[in-house]
C-alpha cells in the first residue's frame, strides 16, 4: 500500500490519542519507519500491525481501529483535494459507489502500483443497497466499513450503516480474492426517485419502431455482442473487416478472442459485465490468435476465394502487414430484448504513426466521437502510459519473485554448505581465507556404530539402509541441541566432535550428554524385520588437527592420535554401552554422571588403557536417567 494511507493513520492517532500513544504504538508494532512517504509503497501488514498495537495500548478492539483507520483516510485525503473527485462522480451516494472502479482507474497514473479493489452494486432500493467488494488483500473489511461510513457522512451528508452479509475466498488467475457482500443502509429515496423519473421519460407515449441489430453494429463498428454463455453473437463491421472472416467468429467464447485488461482483479464473466455497466472496460482484441484460428478453419475446408493468407511472415510484428492487438475501451450495456450484453467501444490510438501498425485508417474511426480529432491533434490516450505501468509492475513482480527464489536457493545452498563445513569455517573461506587448518589442544571425539546389521540379499540391504537412515537422521537432529558437530558417516559408523572449530570448555560434557541421548532415542527405531537397533559408542578426549579437505566435495576432517583412539574405544565397546577413556572421564563432573570402571583394556596401537563405561546421568535429587544396560 502507498504511504498516504499510513500517513493518515499516523496523523490522526497523534491528533486524537497524543504523541506518547503513537510512540508506544510504534514500539509495540516494531515499526522501522518513523515517517511515511506519500508515494512510497509499504507492506500491507504494517497497517494491521499498527491496529494490533493500538488495541494493546488502549482498551479498544482491533476491529475498532481498522474502522477508525478507514475514517482517517477519508478525512486525510481531503487535504489533497481528492474529495472533489468523489463529489464530481454523481449527485448521490449510490452514484459514487458505482463509480469507485473508475476513480481508481484515473488514480493509476499518480499511483501506478496501486492494487485497487473492485466494487459493484447488486440490489438498490429506497433504504440503501447491496455492495460486493473484491480485493486481493485480506483483513480490510472493517477498514472499508469505516471508509464508506465517513464518505457518506462527510461528502453526502448521510448516516450510513454498514453490515457484512457474506464473506468468501476464491481464486482468480492463481490469486486469492476476498469477496465480501455488504448491506448499506442509508436514505436512498432521492436516488430512486431520480432513477424512476429518468425511466419514465424514456417511456414516451408513442413507442419507437424497432430497428435491426446490424444497424447498431454499423453505428458502433468496433462493438461486440455476447450471449449469457459469453459467446460472441455479433460484431461491428470494422471487427469483421479487420479479420476478413465472419462465419467462425460467431459462437466462439469471447475469452478466446478478447482479453480483459480493465477492471483489474476480476474474471471476464457475464455476472461481472452485467453488474459493472457503470465501470469503464478495456479489452484487448487478440488478433493474432484469432487469425491463426481462421487460417486453421480455412485450411480444413472452404473456398479458395474465402481463404485468408495467414503466413508466419504475416503474423510477424516487424512485418509490413503487422497483426497487432487492438485495445478497445468502452462500456458494457445490457440489451433486455435480446438478453445479451453489447460492448460499446472505440479503439485506443495514440497517434497517426500507430494507425498502420493496427491496420486502421482515420475513416475507420467513429464519426460521432472525438477519436479522429484526438489522433490528428496528437492527444495521446493514457493507454500507452498505463500499458508501460502494467509492464513495469509485471517486471517488478517478476523481479520480486526472482529475488525470493534467489533467497530460497541461497538458503538451500548455505544449508548444504553448512552440512559439509562448519558455519564459522565456511564464512572464513567466503571472506578469502585460503587455509582453515587449525590445531586444538583439547577436543572430544565420538564414534557410534550400528551393530547387528547383516544383509545378504538386495531386499535385506534395502531394509538395512532404511534403518540406518532413520538412526542417522535421529542423530543429526541432536547435534545442535548438544553443541556437537557431525563430522561424517562411514558405512555403519557415525562420527561427531565437540571443541572444534568453536572452542569451548564443556566439550566432554556435551559429547557425554549426546551419547546418552543417542542411546535413549535409538530404542524408538525399528531395525530390519522389526528387530531393535543397537549401537556401541566410544569417546576419547585429546589434541587434534582439523581443516577442510577436498575441492569438489569438501569436508571438515579431524586428524591425529585422538581420532584413532576414539575409534578404538568404539570398536572395543559393547553393544548398548558408552565406552570412554580416562582423559574423557577426568573432564566429566563426578556428581553429574554414573561412571563404572571397566578395567584395563588392550587398545591396538596404544597398549593397555584404563577405560570406563558411562552409564547414566544423575538428576539434581540423585536419581538416574538415560540409563543403558550397566556392565561391570
């Protein structure tokens, strides 16, 4: 939304509730902006955030403030003179309600990124009317209610009561559209009397003789008639001449030959065309696609004289015989006698140079309108400027979408990178460091092996892989919880470390807590054929060297005797037990864990070593938890 809406909110909160309340609201809503610019576009959620903050800062509800904001906007835009536009729409409030879409269309030149809603009236009586509101924005029902009440009061001196009859959500062109039906109660007698007076004047004593529809289509050479099924049942003589093809045009769906450009946010249906008769429509005549249809129809059968040349060269935009789409602007009118709708329109032409591109001449334009004079005088329509705005808006939307995709893929790339290399190391490589090799005085290494997994057939191997994936995925989720880094998995062995690359004094405690949690969580996983999954863990603490190895698939690896010893602690462990060295035991608080001595164990390459089993962790009251089977 444009900043002018938020400016009105800020202005009247300060005026009616004071500067201190606004500062409090600004803090509660976490607003980054202290000042809003009139023509700058802001996120739609800012107004909702302000309303929620106002509700917290006062004793009033969120709906009250959204309605209050709608009233504020009406009071505020009078400073810009926009109230004169509303007053000029018609004598009565109902006239204004039927012209809202036209007002928004005119303001698109000043506010090209405006996402305006669409409104139309269905039932009008002496006591009010029924208004249908359509918008891509959600949560602005109360805002519109306040706006309507204030316009009725300030501009038309009416007391308006607005209530919601129905609210639904639908999809149009892949976008979610909010459709709200309002009942507006107000004194509408003068409007109805004026309407009946006009209808009575048309019913003259001697009724006029009927005339042919062909005459009507001759007077309006670019007009199009459509049935209730939205099929073409008639077309102006210039439409037929431009196509040089008449037979197969009739009976075709109108959406196959024409594309709706205005009003925005609605679909091209009978209901919308009928209820929006007071709104200016802009339709694009899709000549290229229609000519291709004609070519296909003629190729299938027909006389040589009636065939139309539609070669690829003819359809090229840069060729001399250009087939360029024509923009038609006009009004939908309902023909009661035929139960049909006719689109009375004229082509939008900016200058003489554009006539050859459209395949038109001055004589083709309406004699009773100003089309010729505007083209000769060089009075350009706003259509070209609006088209440029539409293209710019479309490119902006595509750019925003591409930025979102870029952020999404960047996030995925970061996640993949951080799964191979620790974040701190990866960030250092990004800033240009060429070497990440470091030595660490004390780290704790953990090795965990899944035991009892034997497969001889392909089917058994698939079950083993599934169980391994479940177990290793479970272990992955525990890494961040215990501040431990997953190094790698090799076959059925899982390796993790703490104390590198981020140095910390609690690395032994972190790994011990992780090991106990791994023992506890693996009990919930089923192995092949429903058998329980068992693991054995080995932990050792000591000095190590770590760094990034590899180019195509880089990994953060650990080297040194500590790694070898930790691996030996795992291979000499017992299923269901956590085997730790004396170095690790000395770093674990004795009042936190139950640790049983295993005695002297022969470790390959190290000889006899005194080792221990980490059995469980003690609660504050001395009770044990995470207890694997104890072995002494």
